[in-house]
């Protein structure tokens, strides 16, 4: 009898073990068959890449990237060999791949002073214009779901030699100096869907204030005619690996001030040394990607032996991820670095100051570090907090302190901010005596009337959830400028109607000239004011 029960017990145990193994196997198979999410799937900005070989598109493309650009397949010379004779095979494959995977497709490019058909050298201007118009028209009709198109590529650099024939055919410099560029955009606007963003693309721009200004002069010509939707900034290593982050950011600021969204169109960084390559990515990529005027970034290759610039790959010849790609994954999962608000570079601070930083989207907590040495090798404060305000303990008087903050969420820890500093004085105050504003106030925007941008400042007396929204005269919300937990103090935000429209993806509002309302609200108060946009 006991032996029978023992056999039954052993049999029951075996069944349980087999069930557990089966469930474990099913879970494993289920997890491994889930569709891979692109690296930037949690972000509002895309991170895309190119497809060079349309006949062998890598199965891991959508594991990493959520936007696609043909490297060469959509260039004029790749499609039209002789007048009126088109080979669409490669371009069709890439376009359909993008549509089937629900990722934005960008056409690169319609008019460029390189990689054009050989007949550009032989046709007269009138006939060549007809071929240009036909090329633009047929592309717009064949690829109606294209998200973006580089209408003119490298107008400041590439149209020399035979390429100058394109300028002549499109009408030459004309009264604006860039009439030929405007004509290319006019044709594209005429023949392409209204939903396709028309982009002006060029290289060697943000490494120089002069070159940035030169591109802005073309942008303004197109903007005055309502022809441009995006500024394409190529960012190969030879352009962005060298200038300081401040130079790159400052020139992006100038471009953003036009009110036209910025697309980083051709990004790569090169080094055979993994450590150097990683450091370059950690230094340069966030400067471009986190800029408020940038709506997305496209890398120019990622596979060993298949990048335009040597040693720019992110996957090795064995398909292993380089440290740079591993870092990029974590960076895109984590919140962006917060902006430090106060104290930054101040002197005679109270010995128990309140430090403040701006909230970072998707952050659930922040790590704050304060040190008494520039290298942050020893910490006076090293803590994790949920708020964006922290009351320091009493510090030494007449001393310099260095601080930084990182944001984190349940997926990853973000990068630390740059280090800021302050010097303490001799005073010690309680929190209630600290010099904080005691009124809730919304200031008149400046300038007003405005075009293309204006600054809205406001005062929040206590830390709280704050929204700042823009409405048209019918009361319809057209833009959200602020929607986050804000520390007490004075704050400012820049309102660029065109950029706000691009970020929201809102086609319902064209931000035409007229009166708009902007409303500041907290859980306990609200103020509304008027502003005037003049287009």
C-alpha cells in the first residue's frame, strides 16, 4: 500500500515537473517571438537609417530603426537611365518595405548636382526642364505615402560643372539669388501630396556660423513662398566631430529660429577603436537629438563594410553590437538629461541652498550629486529623489560646490547633465525664508505681435503641475507648450508655431495670422492672455 502511494506521488511530481518545463518553454518561445521594438520606439523623435541593398534588406532593420531612407535607389541617376526610361525595382522594394513595416519613408533626392542621368550634360535647358518636371511629377505620383523628400540636395556645394546645367534649366539665380531652388520646390509642391514634408538638405552647415547663415538665406526665400517644411542637416563625422557642442547647438538654435523643423539627415561617427567611438557617440549624439528644433535623426549606415565612412559601423563583421550601439539603446530607453535651473555659476549662495532642475519627460526619479571637487570624486550629496527640487544640508561657507543630475525611469538610467557650480557665502536660511516668488503670474509674450517666434514667461510661487497651452479665437487647442511638474520660480518658454505644428502632427491648424490665446494653469489657478501672430 505504501509503495503504491509512493509510485503515485512520484508520478504526480513528474507530471508537475513536465508542466513547469512546458510552461517555461512556451513563455520562452512567446517572448522570443515578440516583434522587436526599434530603439527609439519610446521617444517622440525617430531614429532611422539607410537601406543600401534593396535586394537584401536586413531582417534586423526594424529591430533598431523606425525610419528609412534609400542610400542611392531614389537618386535620379539610379532610376532614369535614358529620357523617359525608368527602373523602379530597387526603389519600389525599399518604399514597400517602409509601408509594410509602418515606418516613415524619405525620398533622397529629387534635384542634386551629382548622381544625375548622363543626359543632363547634353540636353538644352528647355528640354532638361521638361525632364526635371517629369521626374518630380512621376515620383510624387508613384510614391504618394512618402513622409519626407529632399527636394534639393546640397545647393551650397554640389552644383558645379555639368551640375550647373540644372540651375540654368530651373531658371538660374533670379531676383532672390535662389530662384532655381524655389522652382524645384514649386514643382514638388505641385505634384506631391500635401502630407509629404519638403526638405532642403545640405552638409558642412552647423560647424560654421557663416555656413549656417548662408543656408538660412535660402530657407528664408522658400519660407516666404510657403514652400519649405524642413531643414535637412547632414551630420557626418567630418562635419560634427571637432566643433564644440556649444558651436553645434548654437547653430541649431539659429536654424530653429526660422520656425522650420530640423531633420538630422546623414549622421555617422568613425573610429576603429570602440572606446573612442563610444565617447564620440556619448558626446555628439545627444547634442543633436535633444535639441528642441530637431524632429528626428537618420544614421548613414550601421553594418560593418556597408557604411559610407570607414569605421562608422555599429554592428561588427560578426553582427555583434559595438559598445556605441549598446549605449544608444540605453540612452533612448532612458529620459533625456534634465536642464539645470539654479544655482548655476552663482556666488554668495546660502549655505543650505535649494537646487532646482527641469523635469524630464518619462522620468520617475532623479539622481542628484553634489561634490566639493571639480572631478566629483567625493560626494557631499549623492541621492535619488522623485521631485525636481532639493534642499541641501548645511555646506561649508566660502566654498565652491559642483553638482549634476541624471533622470531615470523603470527602463534605464539616463546620462548625467554637464556639471554646474556655485560658491557659498555665510548665510543659512530656513526653507520658508528662501527668496521664492509669492505670486502666480503670466507675463505678456515678447515680441508681440510676432513672427516666427515669441517668448512667454511666467511665475509659479510653489512647485506644482503646470500647463501652458495655446488656443485659437474659437477656443480650440492648437499647441501645448508646457505640461509638467515645475519648481517654484520664474520660467520662460519659446513658442514657434511652425515647430509646434510639426511636433503635434496637427494638420487642423495652419497657424495663420491672427489673435491667439495662451493659458497658464495649475491645479489651483489659471490666467489667460492674448497674442498676435503676423505671417
